[in-house]
C-alpha cells in the first residue's frame, strides 16, 4: 500500500497574502475544510502553513473581525506538520495523533507539495480494506463447499 493510494494529489492552496475571503471561496468551491498555504521557492511550491475553516471562524466571526481586514498569513497555523510521500500509513496516523491534526500535507524529495491526506481518506481506505477482508470469509466457505462436493 502506498500513501498515494490513500490521499489526494490535488491540493487546494493559497498564498500568505491572499485574502481570507478568497481562501474561504476556494474551500467552498472545492468542498474542502482547509487550504495548504504555500510559498514559491526554486520554481516549486512549498508549504509554510495551513488554514482551516475553523481557523477562519475562530479568528474572525468569533471576534467580530471583518474578513476583508485579514490575510491568509494573519490567520494560518504557521507550523506545518507533514509527511513524506514514501512514509507508511502508520507514520501518517502517528503524526496526526501526535500533533492533533486531521489533515496532513504530503511532501516530495525536495519538500515540494505532492498531495494531502485527511482522516476521512484514511477511514475510507481502511473501510475498503475491511470489506475485502470480510469477503475472504464468504469466498472461503464457497470454495470449501465446492471442494466437498467433488470429494463426496
């Protein structure tokens, strides 16, 4: 199992100086709860922060601050918890648990953004794997029945 089989390659991104309104609009259009905040370095985009829908609510609506007054960089979480594209699913889960995050950017060899894994992605992946495991029991009984018919 590869990490790319679990997460998404298409990542919704924003720049630090983008408006919160623009970032929120991107989230709405893409049906996601976060954007990875990136900075262009050496012709590649590298993550420098995360902005979630919760960040926007807590920083603006809860404090009655107009969205227009703040940029993505004003509100984003500056420390980016990330994983490498060749990391195991176990490592991803451990990093999520350790840092209390539900979404984690996936980086390539040169720290470029390669994808994102959300807890929902992991749940979907694991549920499919459990479904496959449950099919083993049904198939086992079916094949055993066929073998017994031939022997009898």
